[in-house]
């Protein structure tokens, strides 16, 4: 075969590739976020995917939230269209519900097939078939799991964004797995909202994330509780969350020196046990309000109640019987669960005159972004704080960001842990063990 013939074949192949890319770009392209961890981490994953869809010029597919087995032992999903204000999302973003995707594709027979999946997590965290099946999604071939050149630990420069766009351009239906992998700290407090953004990922998150807010049905249930239990009076709200999960059990133990040792050893927010009650009391005094609504894990509710009683506060909690579920044509398919209860509690917290949350919890972040989405002053949102001078009062969210000097670049310690994880994964792949994700 002559050199000219080889050149013509190569040129034809290149033309074919270009034609495929152009055809893919002409079609509407979609981004499906994968759901994992608890409900509020899933909400944050949707917010990151919404920002990523904005960057990529794709339509986001809004998924239902997956069951939270730790709390409910429930396997039924919670429907996005019942939990969130779909009309508000669609008015501000290019979005479809998962159930609307087959019609949007012009493929009524579509049944969960994806062309590829993008990883914004270390590759050893890649989701398995069972996790995808819970979202009614089909498995993705190993060679179609794509490691994103854009991530919280790699960066989000214009060059990296351009590389990402080129990487995913051939794929019409693209899944994405993220766990605060797009913007460092997106799951804490106000995420990057109080910060000056230095890259497109941060800017897109700030532009899009607060469009995810609770549905009218959720707010109707919250408002019924506010009217019946508080008489529509102003109130302070708090979210008290021992962290991590083993710390919840430690809080329930008898108040002894042994418990104190365990709190200091195993709890990331060991200060919380001793500071939440005086901090809530401080806000009630500051805002001249005598009503406190408290959201906390059911297992530690009595500990919280006792500590607040010692501070002279009788808190209001919400229980499953307090949920007045819509009836008739407004009835929800989503079942009466603790996860649904938490969604309504969040809507109560979002309407408080002042709210104080737990920095380590994505639930507190959901509430604060909900308040941002409704235009409330960020200075009326607070967090419990470990530093000297905050033993008996919380710090405002803007004050916390200023005091900690946090940035979307993340800490050097965090980046080192990610790099070590990536190194171990590369070694595992090089050793010929069973492949769980693409090498980086």
C-alpha cells in the first residue's frame, strides 16, 4: 500500500472521528448524577452535578433520592418531584426528571443505559453494579469509566475544563459519580458561597446550587407544624449532630469520665456536647425569642433535651406523628419515614429567624443553602465553633469563613490524603489485582 493510500485512510478515519464528535455535539447531551451516602450528601451530589452540567452545557437528569438504610431500613426511593421545587429548578437550569429522560432522548425504550460515567472521586470508590441498579441504571463497561481531569484536588483551570469537555463530548448520556469532588468543602455550611471564586467550578456551584430547594408540599407540612406547635411565632432553630456516626452512640452513654474520654477520642466535633446548649441560649437572648426548634438524631434527642433543660430551655422537636401528610390528589408516593421527616425539619429550620448548625454535617449545609436560596441574610446563619471565646456562643457563617481562612483549594493535609489514595490504587492496578476503576 502506497504512502498516499495510507494517508488517505488516516484522513478518512480522522474525518469520521470529527463527524462523530460533531454529531454528538448536535444532539442534546445529558448528565445523570449517581446517588450514594445519606440523603443530604445525595442532595449535595445533585448540586455539584448541576454545576458540572452548567460547565459542560448538558441537561441535568434529576434523580430520586435513594433510601437511607441506617435510619429507616427502607428500600423505597424518595421522589425528587415530591421533595424539591421542580418548576424552580427548570426555570433556572436545563433539567429533566429521570422519568422524563426516555422521551427527551426520543427513545421510549431507554432503560438505564449510559454511554460512559465520569469519576470525580478517587477510582477505588467507583460504584458497583448493585448501587447503580438501585437507581435503575445499567452497569457501565470498565473502559467507559472516565477519570475527570477536573476535580477538587486536581483543579479546575480553563485548560482542564477544555480537556474535560473533549473527553466527554462523544457521550450523549453520561453518568457522574461525585462526593464533594467538584468543589472542596461544598458539603460544609455555605459551601463556597462566602468565598471569592478563583475557577469555573466554584463559580458554577455558586450560580446553580441554591436552585435546589424544597417543594411546596414539604413547606406546606413544615408550615402546618409551625402554625400548630409555635402559633406562627418567631423562633430560633438548631441542628445538633455528633460526628462521625459512632459518636452518636457515645453521646447516649452515661455522663462519666469514660464517656468524656471517648468523646475526645472518637468525635470529630468533641466540643459540640458542651457548647450547643449555651450557644442556642445565646441566640435566643440575642434575637429576643423564647422558642427554640431543635433538629437532631433521634438516638441523642434525650441527651439534647436534658442539656437544654439545664440551660432553662424547653426545645421543640418534630416527630413522625407531627407530619400531616397531604391527602387526595396531593398525596405523596414517598413514604412516611425518618428521611422524609428530616426534609420537613429542614424546611422548618430554613424559616427560622436565626439558625445554628453543625459544621461537619451536610444536613446543616442543606439548610443553610436553602436559606440562601430564599434570599435570607447569611449573617442570621451560625455554626457551633471550637475556638476559645465561643464556649457560650456560636459564630456567624461569614465569621467562620473569615476565622478559618478556608479556600476551595483545600488543605495540604487533605490533598496529601487524596494523593496517597491514588498512589495505592495505582500500585494495586500495577500488581494485577481485580480492577475496580481506571488508573490515574
